[in-house]
C-alpha cells in the first residue's frame, strides 16, 4: 500500500536546502524522504520527552537552591 502524501510549501534556509540536496544525491533518497524522516524523528523525541515528564509528574519538586545544596552536601560540586 502506498503512503499518501500531501504537498506543502516550506521555506528552508539556503544552507539547509543545499545540505539536504547534497545528502539526497549521495544517498539516492528524495529530499522529501529526508525531510519526512527528520520530522518523524523530532516528533518521536517529543513523545519520549512527554512520556518522561508524565512518569516523573508525581515526584516532589525541588528548587534550584535546594538542588545546589544537595549537590554540595553530597560533595558533587
């Protein structure tokens, strides 16, 4: 089954466009494939971050000053 695509106009910085175009030529992949993969990776990273925040949401909060005090007490700084 073919993946459905949607045409979209985006504006890339000149250097990014050049880098993607060169990578496309060297890897025999389309620029669209490279951009789609990069976006997919970024979204997966966001999902992982959100999951980590959710897992730690019930942990007690600590101020920056408390953290520094704890690190000093443990001899880490």
